[in-house]
C-alpha cells in the first residue's frame, strides 16, 4: 500500500468483506472492549501483533512504540503514553496477560547499538532508546556473535523488569491475576519465539 487512494480502497474492501462478515461483533464492540491480553510491540510495520496471533478485533489491547520498550515507573512531569496505556489496561480493563513482543531487525535496537559507537540516531529516537543503554552494554560485554538479536532478546527482558516497577502491575502479578510474558518474532521466517521467564531463553513455538 503506497498511496492514500490505496488506503481508501482498502477501507472499502474492509466494509464489503471483513466488516460485513463480522457486523454483529463490531456492534458489540461498539458498546465497549474487554480484552484479556495486552501486547506491547514495536511500531515496525512488519511486525503486526494482530496478524501474527490471528486475533479478531477486540481480543488484543495493543500498544506499539519504537523497540517495544516499557519505561520504568516515573511520576515526574512529562508525557507518559506507554505508562498511561499500561495503567488503563491493568486497572480498568483488568487484562490477565501482558506480552512484550520484540522482533528481528529492529531499527530501534539498531539505533541503540549505533549510539554505543557515538552515532546517535534522531532527535527523539536517540533519547528514547537510551532506555536500553544498560541492557545493551551488558550484552555487548559478553561479545555475542549476533549483537543485534542479542540486544533484541535482552530488551524484552528489560521491559519485563520495568513492568514490575509499576505498583499496580506488581500488585496484580503478586495477586495471581496478571501474568507477564516475552516473545520475539523473526520476520523473514514468520517464526515466533517465546521467552522462558525463568532462564531468559527464547524457544521456538
């Protein structure tokens, strides 16, 4: 899809196809949402969570940003888009699962690696991906064969750790009403790896 005209044609196809076939579902969703799963994924156009998980409208509460990052809990001034969505998902929607989903060839992780060579990328990208600096440095200290993938995997773990700095997340996890998960999608292969929270290793689904 390259043009706005194609975008509009896509909408027309949706109205004639998917919407028409699921009109009752959309009418019900018009009354409210009740997803059990929140996905925090990357903004990358190639890693679409709903497509990857074959999810219907209303089944996933999705937040996407550069490098699928969750910042640590912070009550200082500023605009906290991810934190606001997280708060809504956990305290209002009462989601039962949160999945941090990274992916191969992540440009945000690439920008973080570039910054390690004193080549920051972008006015807004560089400070955002600084959230990964400590994780990146720890990974690079181990001289991994594939630094990009290693940091992508470790970044998922870092975001899972940051989730637990939010009091309402920690409380829900400890109460047993919320579970946290990590995943990583290999775009070219169409393969999903799931994170073992005990070891931090990613295993093929």
